[in-house]
C-alpha cells in the first residue's frame, strides 16, 4: 500500500466521537447530575473533617471531560 492510499483510507473514516447519538448525550447529561451530587457529598465530608482533595480532583476532571466532549461534538449539555 502506498502512502497516498493509506492517507485516503484514513481520511474517509469518521472520527470515533464525531457524531454522538442521543443516547450518549443523555448519558453525559446524567453524568452531569451525578457529578453535581458528588460535589455536594464532598462538601459534606469536608465539613466533618475528611480530606477530599483527591476525590475533588477526580470530580473536576469528570466535569471538564464531559464539557469538552459536549462542546467538541456540538451538543449542549449545560
């Protein structure tokens, strides 16, 4: 296979997340609700003296990943 043929095949295939189905958007929206609840739980744990810094980092990562996916692929999940 030549380089030109390999490039032609690569270009013709869609990106893995180029078209999110409604089911995926619904799932991402549900995750948004779960992340909001997780933040409330973390606040409660902090009030009783638990160190939740690592958990908070993970929740923030999840919120950011969800936001990027929805923005990048044209879906408004806010």
